[in-house]
């Protein structure tokens, strides 16, 4: 066990942002802007936290402060109790920037290996970890291909592989599915859920609110540099004075009985009824996957 | 808190990993293709005589070899200096623009490791390129020396000189062929290119564009080449015995502190081409000076880069 063995790990937040302020100076005196204004947040280990807000609201600046890429004007950020401006804190973090670019002259395996070496890994352990990461993101077949020819989705996945190479306890994702097609987006979402299953803390920024809703435990809404709302997703999104009942294969007579019951009770009101809709994303994925399997079946028959 | 070990202030291993990646990047960018025209030039020199070369009957036939050496060393100096500027100027701003730097600095990589790694990578590629050019120069010069020596031997024999005198003449020509002193000249250019790379590294840490970095580095290169002449003018008594003023002195001191003095490196290279006496101590002095300049510029780069926000 290490030098901090005496401390109870679960008590230390994965991310602690304390009254963070970040001002950017303008070219002239007084022309600066306040990008982040007294933002505080705390992410517990193993949690998936989504920071959402419009463009220019201060999401990325908050993230960069957590990663030590910008210096807070006031306040502080810590990762697992370590000041995030210190290099040591980064051993625990994997970061995937928005639209990541990596060295195009390297192959997929070389890229993951490069980042692993930067984290002090070497030898057989590094080789095994590279194989594991490429398998995790589904890029084993492209391991020897240079990144120059990679699609956006593949780059995003290799980005995730490099972020996870040193087995970090916190993964920071800035718009992880930006510019990725629905299929790739679904794969990345599944990977995030997989990370959650392994107990890895995830801190993400995204414009895709539906996706944030699907994967996050807690969200923070940031607007003009200020945290305007924060809490458990369930609490924030559920409408407490409404109740939803979903029935399978209910005959029209049963529905009629329910309507009458509501009328007779004289308490409450039936607001709407109808068939629940699947999302366009689910429909797209269902159709494309079905088409793909049909094509595979035909080609298997022909061969 | 974490039980992971603390990251050291500077890790030669991490810097080495970044240096190796930089070398791979430059090699895969096919920078060594530049060596092909240089090789052609060196080989092509075999087929041309200097316009002032009067053949074996000339009083100093070794002048032909000096022309060969001057051209080769000049080409090496130009290539290595330009390569040092352009490659360094492209690498760091490129990493920032591509956001590759984000992913590197978000790993436990101190910024000093990154800077030193990039610089070492560029210097390593310059070293390999110069080694290849040096081998080419030695091979072609050796061939040329044999040709000139044979021509001289034939000529002196034909006009009735004795065997011993012919041998002496040929030995004089051979002393202008490949030698350790010539290697000192190559080394001086390598040192100079390494300093220029460190200068370009410093500029690229605060520059906003590659063009600015290249233009500023070229300017410093030129100032470095002529600054000793400028200082001579400022510090010494003028033609009419006028003492330099306080402003001149301050200006001269600032120039000598801020800009590297490349005149020393040029002197060693010129001396090597002329087969002048250059001792091991001179080279150690030059190496020490190079280390000093590189260390100063790297520390300055680190100061600027450590506070840089992305």
C-alpha cells in the first residue's frame, strides 16, 4: 500500500471545484471577460457527472482548470485531493478533448503506447495494456494503420483508449460524441457506461442533452459562467406532480375503464395518453443494424 | 488522496520518449529527402573545377580542395540552421493548434520534459543529417584529394622534380583532405544549429504564429552572426579616437547577453577549412559555450511555457 493508505479513499471527492473564478484579460485595460464566476462542484468517486450549458458558458474553461491547462484567477480545483495545478494529479486523469487530433504519423497501437510511456508504463505490461485498450475501443484491426486515415469516430475512440491507458480513476470527456455518427456515438456512450460499471468517475461536457440524460448520475447547468442548477438527474428532471403508467397490450375496454375511474375519482386529471415513442436515434440504429445483418446473411449464403 | 507515486520535477526518460516521438515525426515527414539534393551537390562538385583553379601547375593546388570544403561546410551550415528553425517553429505551435498538446500535458508530463524532449528530438535529427552530410563530404573530398594529388605528382614528375619533392608536394595537398580538424568545423556547425533550435524553441513558446517564429529566429541568427562586428564598433575607440558612449556600451552589453555570438563558431569552421591549428581545448570551450546558450534559452522557454494557458 502507498503512503496514503491510512486515508479512506471514498471520502475524497474525485473532483472538487471550489469557488472557481477565471478571468481572461482583453487586449486593453478593462476589456477582459469573466469566463467562470464562482463555480463550485463536487464529483464523488464512481459518479458520472455532466456539465451542460450553451456555447461560451464556461464549460470547457472549468474543465481546463480541473485539468491544470488554465490557472484559476481565484478558487481552487482538486483531483482526488491533489491540487490540479500540480503534475502529480494527472496520473489519476484521462482526458479526451473535443475533436481530438493526435500525431498522424503514428499508428493506433503506437499512439496508445506513446501515451502509456508518458505515464511511466513500459515493457510487457505496456504491450498488454495497449492490446487491452485497442480491444476495448474496437480498433484491434486498425492497430497498425496510421491515424492519418482515421475517421472522426475512430479518432474519438483512439482518444478514449489513450485517455484510459494508465488506468485512471477519473476520465474527463469534452464533447465525446461531437461530429460522430449515431452508430459511433452509441459505441462511445456504451463505453462510458462500461467505465461507470468499472467504478471509474466520468466528468463530461456535452451538447447532446439526450445522451447526458441517458448516462449521467448528476448534472450541473452552467450559464454565463455561473452554475445555475446542479443535482441528481432524477430529481432535476422528474415532474413530481405527474405519474406515468405504461401498459403492455392493454385492450381498449381497459383504457376506457381507467378513463372512467379518473373521472369518477374527481381527484387528479388525465393529461395525455398515447403510444410512447422510440427516439429517432434508436430507430436509426435498429434500421442500420438490421440492414447490416441482412447484408451479412446474404453474403454468407452466396459464399 | 491517491496512492500513486509523485511525479519528479524532471524525468530524462519522459523527455527521451518525447524526443523519440519527435524524431519519428520528423523522419516520417520525410525531412531526410532534403539530403538527396545535397548529396547530388557534393558529388557534382567532383566534375567542376574552381574558376580560379589553374591545374596542377598552380602554386597552391590545395585551393581546389578548400573550395570543396568551403562549399560543403557552407551547405551544411545553411541546411542545419534552416532545418533547426523551421522544424522547431513547426512542432510546438503545431501541437497547440492540433490540441495534441492538451492530451500530452494532461498526462503526468511536466512542461520542462515536453520542451526538453522536443528540443532533443530536433537536435538528434540535425545530428543524424549532419553525420550523413559529413560522411558524404569526407568520401567526396577524399576522392578529390587523390585526384589533385595524382595530377600534381604527374605534373611535378614531368617538369623534372625529384621523388622526395614530389612526395612533399603531395603531402601538402593531402593535409587539405579529410582530417580531424575538418570534423571540428562540422561540429561547430552542429553546435550552432543546436543553439538556433533552442532560440526557435524560446520564440515558439510565446509566438502566436509559425511565420513569426521563423522570421524572428532568422533575425536572431543574422544578429548572432554579425553581433561581434557590431560590438567591436561600439566598444572600441573609433577611427578618430572617439570613446564609445554610455548608451553604446549598454546597447552592446544587452546585445551580447540576449543574442548568441555565432562568430566564434564561424571562426572554427573557417579555420577547419583552412587547416589552421584548432586544439581540443578550443572545441571544449565551444561545446561549453553551446551548452550554456542552450541551457539559458531552455530555462527561459520553461519560464514562459510553464505559465502558458491553453
